[in-house]
């Protein structure tokens, strides 16, 4: 299992989000109270913070927020050939991964930093990627890895 580095093999940027540089856009939403699953946002909810990261390996690096928040991460997966790709999402607390509009990893719920894998067949070219991750209290981890 290799870390998914954006300047390397698989991911490239949302072109509108960051002037064509490699990376991912991370929108952070603060919430009150305790949750045990990825929460839904109000239709008009505005992010508390927006950050850009080159690779998805966040450990306690979520802008200004440290607890009780939802992170929505958007980018693209660029695959060199049609084939089956396995993605590993390690998160504390819950996380959901979609690629090309299809759920690949459902690792929802309140838990410590544990990995969960999912496999998807992708065409050659670029497909949108989205992760929704919530952090309750305690340590925060979000990491995406891949293998062919």
C-alpha cells in the first residue's frame, strides 16, 4: 500500500479551486454536540474554513478546527489505464469515499484511527473524488492510500 501523493501517480487538482496546482480542496464545517456518523449539512451552510493540501495525510492539521467538525474533500483521480484500483481510507472518526459518484469506502461511525479498503474499476483518465469525514473529540486522522 503506497501513500497517494498528488504530484505523483493518481490525483490532480480541482482546476477551479487552486489555479491548477496539485492538491485537494478541504472545506471544514463546525458542528455542536456529539455525533456518531457523518452529519448532513444544511443546504446553505457556509464552511468555517477552507484549506488546500497536496496529499491526504492529515493528523491534527485541520485549519483552525480541532474537534467537532465535518471535512469535505474534493479532487480528481487520474488513472493511467483502465483497471481495478484499491483505496484505503484511514480515519478517526468516520469517513466516506466516493470516486466517480460511486461509494468506494464506507468507514462511518465514531472510532479510532483504523483503515478500511474498497476496490473500484476505473477507466483511463480523470474521475472526481470526494471524501466526507467527521471528527468528534480526541485524536484526528485522515489518510488516503492506494494500490493497483
